[in-house]
């Protein structure tokens, strides 16, 4: 009893000392101390003594901090420290691509070739450049970019025709280092290549017509990423060189990496081809996905084999040589029953490490020929051909690989 009484007295002295010392403070520290004193008085525990003593010691060594505390409003618990918001990385570019900006409200009106050339040179983010129905003879290039918040829109009816004048040279429309554009509605015809992108990302090509082209119609090249082409009609390509007459071409063949990407893979990644109508008279593959590219989506396209040439192994609607593509919901037709179209979709290993992890689902392929619906080159890994694809009239069968239930 005596020792307990003496301990109680000691605790009380400590507590009084604390309270006296902190009487003017009212800081968090003092409240803690008062709580400790109360605890000690109530429970008479040795541990409370130790606790109080420890607090005193620690506060004795923390005078400067105490001063700082004193300057604060007395009642506040430390302001919920502006904990940096859970570090969400900078908003990733939306995987759905540039959203469609309403095109009402033209900010620049164009009706002549000179006017279009000037408008492209002077383009600023947020502008909507409207093409009147007319033929614009020439080749056109954009070199300035919009921003993620303010695209640059070039829009017109299908009767606004960008006509290169011949299909042996030039690019009909070139996005050259130009990002965040929307190309809408108009027609591109009579150039060696139709629409070309180099170092151009986050662009949208929507509802355009590309036709009467010497080589490929639309090409995403030289690190052009996250572009979308949708609702676009492509016919009559490869008129000069059938070997290079693809409808949509993503990336670069490794033989061209030295020319366009310093010898490195042309990582024109995450491009999307959605709901386009490709063919007839597309002389090479309707869609050619090159090695070195990753992660694109090819979905909802209507692919017509009529007029495919067979040149340079063009014997399928789609060649997939990149990695990690989703190829779904496309329709392949072969109304002329040409056996130049051999297989529907093919996976190739153009070089080691490429042609892997591509998934094919929900496609409807009426092959009307001798090969497979899906043909996968030996050595390609991770290919998924889903059971939900429909393949008809492919004499060799649905696929040369086992199907995956999905
Ligand atoms: Ca092929």
C-alpha cells in the first residue's frame, strides 16, 4: 500500500507539473499528457508512470517543435496533411482514342486548294476547318499538332475531294509530326499513298473515303501511336504497285526500319481500325499489321477480297505480324470466290519475337477458298482463335491450330 501511495503521489506530481507547464499551450502534446495523467490517476499503473515520464523526456527534447505547435490553432488535429493524392499517373491517353468532337461551328472555311494549303499551315488547336464540296487538286500536309483538349478538325462532305492528280507519286494527306487531328468525311484520291502518318499520334480518321491509290490507302508509320481509323471506305488500291496495295497498313516491315526508325522496330502501337469498309479492289491485304507494332484493335471491319492480287504474298484479308492485337467482330467476304485469297486471317512470324499473343474472336469469315479461316505460322506463340468465330467454305478448315473456348 505504501509503495502504491508513493507511486500515486509521484504520478500526481508529474501530472501537475505537466499541466502547469502546458497550461498556456493546449497543444496536442499537452492533451496527450493530460490524458496520460488522467490514466495514471485512474488506474495507478506503473506503466502509466513510465509513459508519462517518457512523454516528458521526449517533449523536453522537442522544444522547437513545440513552439511550432503553439503557433497553430489550439483545437486542430494536424491538418489532414495534404497527402499527395494517391499518385494516379498522368491520365493515360484514352484507349478509345480521340473522342468525336462535334463539328458544328466552322472556324475556318475553305473552298480552294490555296485556301486549304494556307489553313493547314496556319492551323491552331481548337480550329474546325471546313471544306466546301469541291475538288482540291494537290497534296496536303499538316505539321502542327492540336492538343488532347483541343483537337484540330478538318471536315467536309465526301464531295470535298483531295485529288493528288496521279497515283504514281506523293501522299494525298500527310500527318507529318501532327497529332490530335480529326479528319472527317472528305475524300482522298489519286496519289501514290492515300493518308500517311509519321510521328503522328492520337489522331482520328472518321468517315473518310480513300480510293484510286497507287500503293496503300492508309498507313500509320514511324512511331505513330494511338490513332483510330473508323467508318472509312477504302477501294481501288495498289493500282501502280499491287504488292504494296494494302487497305490499312500499321507500322513498317523490318526491311524498312533502317529508313524510317533508325533501325529500331517501328513501334506504331495501339492503333485501332474500327468499322471500316475495305475493298473491293484492294490489291494486297485489306489490313496488314507489321512486326514491331503492339496492342492494336481491329474490330468490326467489313473486308472484301475482290481484286486481291496475290503479289508479295497478299493472300489473306489480314496479316498479323505484330504482338498483342485484338482482332474481333470482323466480316470477311469473297464474292468472286477468288482462290488468290487463300486463308482468311494469317499470323506470321516475320522476325523472331513478333507475331505473338494475338486474339481472334467473333469474326465471321466466308472464305470461299482452299485454305483455313485462320492460319498461324509455326513459331508464333500465344495465338488465341476463339470457338466463337464463324468460318464457312474454308476447304482446309477453321484453323490450323486448336481453338480456344471463348
Ligand atoms: Ca497474307
